[in-house]
C-alpha cells in the first residue's frame, strides 16, 4: 500500500489536507489518476477534472498517467492539489459554439421582416453564402461528435461563454445580419450588374471553398489517426498539408472564410476573418514551437507554422 499526504494550494478545500491511501499499489504502478480518484471518494464534489495536482511547492502539473515514482514522490511524500473550479467538457463547448450560427443564420435568412422591416429577394450570392455557412458548421458539429480527440477532457465552465461569443456574435449575428440584408439582395445596385452576381465568379469561389472544407476535414482525420483512442501519444504529423505547415487545418479554415469574405466584401466578414486568422496564427505558432521542442532535429526544418512558404 502507498500513502501520500495531500494538501490544498490556493484557496482552501474542504476535507484537505488529507492522507491518501492506495491499497494494493506500489510507487511504481500508482498513478496521479489513482490519487485523484482517492480524493474524489473522500470529497465527492471535488471531481477529478477539477483537480490540478503538483509536487509540493511546484507549479508544474502532473499528468494523470504519471506514476508516483516517476513524479519523484516517495512513501509518505507530499502532493499539492488546486481546485480548478467547475469544468465543462471540450466536446460540449464545441457543440455549443457551432450550434449558434446554425440557429442564427436561418433565423435571419428566412425571417428578414423581423430584422430589416420587410422581405428580401435573395441573390445568388446570398443563397451560396448561406449554404457555405450552414454546411461549414454542420461539418464542425459532426467532426466534434465523430472525429476530434481532445488532449484535455475539460476546460473552466465560464470559457463556454467566452468561446461561444466569438462564433455566436462574429460568424453568427454580425455576419448574418450583414450578408442577408437588402444591400446584398437580388435587386440591390451593389449586386445587380456586378461581378457579385456573375455565376462564374460565384462558382469559382464555391470550388475553392469546397476544396478548403474537404481539405480541412482530411487534415482533421489525419490528426485523429495520430492519437489512438484513450491515449495522449503524439507523433509528427505527415501527409496532406502537413508537409508544408504544422497546422494545415487552420490554413484551410482561413481559406474557406477568405472565400466568403472576398465574394461578399462584407465589413463584418473582414472583421471576423481578421480576428479568427490572428487567433489561429497565435495557436499555430504555439503548436509549431511545441512540435519543434518535442521532436527536436526529427521535425522538418522547412515546415512553416500556418501559411505555406511564409510563416
């Protein structure tokens, strides 16, 4: 049996400090997950996803699958646990994020009287953009359910509001209200007799958009196949898109929204594209550096972060 002393760090936690006993375990096979489970048994409201466990006086989090021996814990040693607060699963956050535009766009598209004070005769461009947005977010919902594997199970509960605001407000309300307005309608001078009403122009954009969406899906499937179910195993991504950049899924996401932005010229679309591209690039650089740090000289030196041959 292994015995470990666990105390709270940060704000006090009811029931701590405590002595955790792990019957039938040795330092070599007892894991941080076992410690978390034992804490939860004594403090049921303090479930495992709320717990951040570190060595005493250390800020480095210990992963669930790390053994006590590998962590440097001895018999009767000390661990610290921090309450991360209420948590929500990444899958739930993704589903809520993407559901917003799937509700907002049809509402504004099909009920223009409620938003513009009268009917809108939709142009070809509006019909295509509506299809682009609905298919994109339907794909994202399906990927969340059947493709994505998350390296972290949960995030702080309040993040669901912050994350959802980006999609619900940016690619939801602002984009829909702008693009489905009479300004983009079939009889508008902004559309009639311009390239924005040219089927060849719209079909060319649709072809690039379809390419970007399919490519985005392909890269998501490749990432899924890199990590076996229930595992945190990491490997160097290879193949379609990955030979040029570390996160081609972000590049193809950018390309799809760029098509919508260029086709419409909407200020709301430009703002959303700028914000989302900046955020994706920040994430891409972070992942790119993490890959280089983890795999060292094995990682391809000529591979860029997000934009092929550029950055």
